[in-house]
C-alpha cells in the first residue's frame, strides 16, 4: 500500500530557500524554524550584514545590489537552492512572488514552490480573464468589459454604455499601474492611447479594458488559505484604505465597515474565487466596498502580503507556517471554511503601521542613511516585524519598508491606544521615517471614527501632517535619541556609571534633561 500522501510529503521539505530580503525574509525564517525546517537566505552585496542573512542557517551571495542581478535572477536563485540542498523555495512578496515563470522554474528544477500553481497565478495575472472567471463563479465584478478593448472606438462605445466616469485599466497591470481615470467622452481617446503606451512599456502588453469608476470605495481584502485537499478557509477581511499612491501605510482587521453578515458574503465570494482558479496556498482577494454596501472583486494577490499579520493577530493563525504546511502536502490547521456554520470569527482588533524610510514632511521622499540607533517598542499587544537593525545602511535599491509595527487590543480603541503608546516608544535615529505620520493619524478624528476610504490620505494627509502630536513626547524622544548618539560619540559624559566625568555637559544632554523634566511634570 502507498504511504499516506501527508506522511510522504512531511518528510520531503527539510530546508527552504527564501528568495527575498528584509522583514518578510526574517518572517519566513522564523516560520521555518518553528516548523523544524532549516532556512537558507540569499543576499546581495549591500545586504551582507542584514538580519535575514544572520538569522538563516546558511546564506548565499547572489550578486551586486541591483535586483536584476540578485533577488530577481531566477537562474541564480534556483542554483542557490540546489547547491544548498533545499527542497522548497519561498518567494515572500514582491520580487518574483507572482511570476508564474518563477514558480515553473522551481517545479522544473524539482523544487516545491511555496505558493499557488502557476496556472492559478496566470489566470489571476490576466485581469480580464480573472474578471471572466469570477463572473462565471458568481463573484460580483465592477461593471465593465469582459475582454480587452480592440481600439479607441470600442473604448468609446463601452465607456458610453457604462456611463462616465470610467477607469481604463491594463490587462497585464494590477496595483494601480497603467490606470487612467476618464471623466468625460472628450478625454477617452487620448486616455486610451496614453494608457496603452504606458502599459506596453511597463508590462510588455498594451491590452486595456474599462470599468465603471466607483466613487470613494473602501479597499477591503479577504485572506484565504487553500490546501491540496480542496479545502478553502476564509480568514476575514483587512481594511486597507489608508494608502498613498497605491502604497498601503496602515491596515487593520477587522474593518469597522464590515458586519458579520457582510463578512459572510465577502468570505463566500472569496472562497468561490479561489475555487474557480484551483487555488492552493495563501492568497488574498481584493474587493472595493462601495458606500452603498455593495462590493466588487478587484483582483487577487497570489502571494503572502505585507499586511498578513493583522489577520494573524485576530484569527490566531500563523499564515506563513500554514503556507509551509500546505506546500508540504499537509492539511492546513485552520478549520471552518466559509459557508453555513463554518465561519471563523475575529477576536479583538489589530492595526499595522508600516515604518518606512520616507520623509512624510517632504512628500514621502525615500530616505537613505545609516540606522544609527533603534529602540524597538514592546510590551502588551505589540508586535514588531523588522528587516533591519541598528547599524544597517538603508539604500535606494530596494523597497523603503523598514519594519511593521502592530498593535492588538480587545477593541479598536484599545488597539489604537496601544499603537500610540508603541509609536512613542519607537526611536529611530539616522534617517527620517513614517513614524511621525502614524503618530498623527492615531490622533485624527476621522480615523478614530473609522471614516476612511481610498481617498482618505488625499483629503486628510495635509491636515494630519500639520497637526501637533497629542502627547508632546515626540520631541522628547527625538532629543533623547540625540542624547544617546551624543553619548556614544563623546569620550566622557557626566554622571556615567563607570565613574568617568565630563569636563562639560553637551547641549544635547542638557536639553534632554530639561525636556524629560518638563514632560514628567505635564
Ligand atoms: C478601481 C477604483 C475605482 N473604480 N476600479 C487601484 C489599484 C488597482 N488594484 C485598482 N484600483 C482601483 N480600481 C474601479 N472600477 C479605484 C481604484 C483605486 C484604489 C483601489 C484600492 C486601493 C487604493 C486605490 C487608490 C486609488 C484607486
């Protein structure tokens, strides 16, 4: 008799190559170690001192800084996996995570790709095919075209049928690239030609389709897990409306706009969507939730997402461990698929703030520099997922995400209080970050009421940034941080425990003492 598939596969994965860097590489290494698996890191030259390289059981140098010669080089990654005796490859997010060709290259080399089948990635990567498949599966899609537009004449006819405003989208796009908002018929031809050129340049495919433009929706996404036995579980929604130029900055779970009844309908749509493409692994179905309460399928992300921890905190699951288990052919440990009686329920509330190396007071300009000092928040309900630590240099070669700060609480209010407290504990010296922006959002009246949609930052960004943070601690923190740097630099400092004394107290130390005193009296 054959050994059960489960036992057979369990023995198959012992070592995993992590084809990524930064916080997600560290996150996957942690999951591997908890699953009893060895983790092999890959790195580029400037990343040789990065935490993911040190935390892994082995590390392979890929090449110089540019991604094309390191984290995006399929040949080098496959060779690294084979050379180090890996049986599986985890792609993380970004980089090659949604490239069907990479999944196939892994499989062809006898490696298990920790992700969905390449067929499911292709079906969801072609946005009009995804729309057709979703419609066939009974998942609501935004009114629009089922097939790519042949020419500007067809674009004009379809847009007129839908009614303006419309949104022209690239078939090979996603994440907002190659999109054009068209307010009136007079603009459709020019917009179509411009968008086509842009899409051709960006994706090598100029195919376009058109949808009715939805005004001020929320971006709600459903996390799903599917195993090889055809089981699909929906793990509720994430509210991702707080974004800037298609980069999410704050995510939470659950959404204040989603009732248990709506959650059930969203979950049913999401599991139907996953089933329609034969999905296996962790995936996310994005929806737009209109102010009317109607929701529409937007696209599917066939990877683990940056914001996955908010779901982990309210559903008590480890999504990356489940990815590894599923890849090894094991059944997932999440029970309760969507459907009558099977719905999972969120416990409490979780918020994630993305700490990025960007200057919020300078139009979120990406920043570079050495992380001279880092104080990591901790304590009740706090989680810190980082890809950097003190001493690391931040360059412009990669994504500006430094870390994700998460807060969990019994209620949204408690989660926000904790996030505010943790943001006040966080000290980053050496480069500007999104931290002061997050501190201000945590005090914003509209955010506190949950009155957010995808236009929130466009509308409220300037007001939020102009506000003084509630606590007044921010300046004290900046000074305290400067004191630390100052102390490290100076040969002698007053009042040190080692008994050495300074000839004079530096102005930073004096200011730090003064502020500490004042804050203490407030
Ligand atoms: C839309 C839309 C309004 N109506 N489609 C942006 C990214 C891509 N995934 C699809 N996007 C949108 N599609 C219709 N028919 C508005 C957006 C959109 C958006 C969606 C989610 C999160 C942030 C957004 C920011 C601007 C536009």
